[in-house]
C-alpha cells in the first residue's frame, strides 16, 4: 500500500476502531479479535488478515479502505497519533 494511502487508512481505522473492528470481523470471519488488536499498523493488519483468510493483500487493502471510508477526497493527512502501537490499545479517539 502506498505510504500516504496507508497513513490515511490507518488514521481512519484508529479514529473509528470500535466500529470498524466489528465490520472487519464480520467481513473476515476467520480473523480473531486478537489478530486485529495486535496489529501495529495498517500494513501489519493487512498482512494478518491476508494470512488468515488466504485473500490477497490487495483484496484486503481494498476492503479495509471501504470499511474505513478512506480515499474519499480527504487528501493525504499524515498519521501523527500512536503509530506503532497496537490498534486495540486505544489509538486516537473522539
């Protein structure tokens, strides 16, 4: 995933993690909550989901972008929050 795009998706995921997490679990039934919560960035999350579900990383990236609502004209906002911290550890919230 392109770095700017990955940052945008990661920001959306962290901001709305509780809601998006359940959508991911619904979309990818084979993935466990522990897999999601232990991912440290969006590329790690994509790889964990792809490995578990045997979908391609590109497919997973596309689904995550849809679930996160990223890539819809928000421009390239740099992620400045808790990068490197697992998603389940709170991240940025509103």
